[in-house]
């Protein structure tokens, strides 16, 4: 089963956008994501409707973040993407009258619901600012590694 990677892609795009002082075109973002500009425009449309990004027309136009990074949570993005399933696993529905299947499905439904609630609660705690800060720390550490390597350390 194919996994929905739109949230990961959106986070990737937004972090690139956060690092720039100018809007990014769909073509630029598509190169960052290794996808088609049409996919970027479609996905960014979800975020525009949620007020997370805005688009500017014209030669200097493109996509830009329209909200404070510390106010955008992973949950906000999940909702903006129309809440795709968070789990790719499910249960069988081949014989709904089967008591074994009913028991299994009841247990799985309860377990999935509890796990999803926990995941969505945690997603509501992680902001885009948190990710941007983590990226900045990783980038600085990598830059230091390169400098150390150049200096023979």
C-alpha cells in the first residue's frame, strides 16, 4: 500500500520557504521536492485555503508563508491536507457476519483510534518553528564538520 507523503513534502517545502526572504515559485519548490510543479500547486492550494501560505503573481511572485512559524503545527498541516489517514494498516471486512472478524475489528478499531488520538495530539505540539530551529542546528553542525575537515581536524 502506498503511503501518503504529502505532509512530509509540505514540511520540506515550508522549511525551504522559511529560509528565503523571497517567494518561491512552484518550479523552484518542485526541484526541491523532486516532483512536478503541478503537484506543488495543487498541494499549496490546500495550504492557501487554510491561510498558511499565500501566492503572489507576477515576475517576483511565488509562494510564501503567510502565518507565524510558531503558530503552525503539524496538526494544522494535517488538517489543511484534508486529514489523510495517519495509518496505512486496517482490518478485514470480508465477512462482516463472522464473530471472529467482528472481535478482531473491534479491537483494532479501538487500538487505531487510541493511537491516532495520541499521534494527532503530539502533532499539535510540534510547530514549524521547532522544525526550522532543528534544521538550523543541523545545518550549523554540518558546516562545522566541513570546516573541521578542511582544517584537518
